[in-house]
């Protein structure tokens, strides 16, 4: 596959990834709105609840990055550092869900479809997009290990946001982030472990990016 042909296929896959991510988000939002409407809540509270999940925010991030790469691959939002942050977060969304959250509930119907799209399909599609983009990233192999900080930004920002909103309204999206259930010591340990997992994953993807870019340079 030539470089020009590879770039075309990468943009096509990125467009497909964006479409799937946007569709999954729209479906999940509709489900949340319907459920909360049944409980007497309006669109505002439903949107607030919808935006409380790292899964949703990460899929939104991926949808924006994939859209940017499909439409303007040279833009800042489609750059290697942003792609790194997105791929680390979305891959870990899939892994953490499979390990810690899959058995917590049993989604059915449209919720099952949204669940699979958000936690499995979008992560796999964006990972494939990232690999193709890295293979064609001539001149981008200069990413250094200090750029792992970009990949740490989403979880750090989310943790701050999740704890602040949980303190305000008493609702936490994930059981492993609820200080009332875990205690301060376990909560601190979970935070350190999650940070270590994100950092290790970021370093792995940095190494893969440098390797893939070097092979095509």
C-alpha cells in the first residue's frame, strides 16, 4: 500500500470510526433521556447524568478526533499528541469495563447495543485508525516519552471533575471512585493504580508510535 493510498484508507476508517462513535453517543443519550423522563426528570438533568461517565466523555473525545482526522488530518485536533491521548483513554475504557464493570449490570435491547458500541466497537475501530495513522506518520516519530503527559490529561481532568460533581450531588458514575463506599485509603489506592495503568499504557503506545513511524520514514 503506497503512502497516498494508505492516507486515504486511514481517513476513510477514521470517518467510519467517527460515525460509529457519534451514533453510539446519540443512542446512549436518547436512552438516558428516556429513562430519566420516566422518573420525572427533564433533558437538563439527563444531559448532566449522561456527561458524568468517562466512557461517554472519552467516546466524545474520540468522535471529535476521528472527525478531525477524516476532514482535516493536518489540524491540531488530529495531531499525534491528541491521537495518543485519545487512543490510550478509549482502549482503557474497553479494558477497564471488561475487567471491572461488565458483570455489574445486564444491559438489554437498545442499551445492550449502545453498550457494545461504546465499550467495544469504537475502541477497536479507533485503535485500528491510530495504527494506520501512526504507520503513515512520517516525521512524527519525534514524540518523546514526556508526551505521555498528554495521555494523562483526560483521566486527571475526569477524576477532578467526577469527584467535584460527586461531592456536589452525591452521585458517582463508578463504584471505584466513590469515597463513601471505599473509604479514603482505598480511594487513594485506586487513584494511584489507575494513574499507573494510564501511564504504563501511554508509554506502550508511545513506543509503538515511534516504531510504526520509523518503519515508514
